[in-house]
C-alpha cells in the first residue's frame, strides 16, 4: 500500500513539474515601436547605457519586420560611428545625425499608425 501511495505521489509531482515547464514561456525580447522610440530619445540625450543599446542591436526583432529593418540600419551605423562608454554619447556626431534621421522615421511610422 505504501508503495502505491509513493508511486501515485511521484507521478503527481512529476506531472505537475512537466505541466509547469510546458506552461511557462521562454523569455523573449519583443519591444514595441514606442519603446524603441524612447530608446532613441535616451540615446539622443546622452542618457542611454551601452548595454541597453547592445540588447537592442543584438536580438533580432522577428515580431516586427519594420523594426528589424531599423535595427539592421542601426547596426550599420554602430559599426562606423560607435564611441562606446568612454564619452557622454555612445556615437560620434555623424552617427548621432544618422540615428536622429532614423528616430524621425520611427516617429513618422508611429504617427501613421495612430
């Protein structure tokens, strides 16, 4: 009798663990356009941390093709104009100008969707 109770308890616990693991989703990075605009605004003000920029440029944004295209353009600018953490701004002046144009395009896209 004790063996049957132990087996039933083990099956219930194991089933609960399996159910819990299947019901939890993997964490994902799916920023909305408004969040990316805030990221660009912080970048423009010189308040953006390098690690936040790296998260944005490192993770593909498959949920929004328009944002993915923007991210890829940002990577091109990053490769040419990134200064890093040593200065107030992450990018040199030419890079900030190019990113300001992308910020305006993002703002226009947001205004069209509203």
